[in-house]
């Protein structure tokens, strides 16, 4: 829907402008786009699968701990890129999640 309209540069732009970090890896995966964030220090790099309205932290506790924060920035980034169309679709998605008791 929205994520398919993005190019590799958009993901790099998201990472540098919203997270203040560089991307180490990016690739299409089933249901989204996988990104791995480059950290200056040693340890596991945060890894996420980005979708239109959701960000899933994968493969390590650092990713899972930061999942909601990155998701917030991701939605903000897409809202800035696609405007009212994205915001309306995201609100509809969240409303449906709430109605299905998936959000509390």
C-alpha cells in the first residue's frame, strides 16, 4: 500500500533523519522490509521489519525493546511523506486493532 511506494533512499532517509543512525542492511522480506541499523559500538545491531503501520523488532532484545519507539518514528515519517492519505489509513488500522481488542 504505502511501503511499496518507497525506494531504498527513503529507508536510508528514515534511518538518518528519524533515528540518527545509518543503515547497515536493507532487503525486502515477506510482508515488509527488513532493516538492520548500524551501531558504533560492539553488540547486536537493532533489526526491524517495517510494514505500512507496524514495526517489528526481531532477532535480539535491543530490537524488541526499541520496537515501539521506532514504530512511532516510522509512522511519523510515513505521515510526513504521504500526508492525509497515510494518516487516515493508519487511524483506520489502529481503530480496527482496538475494536478487535489487539490494542489496550
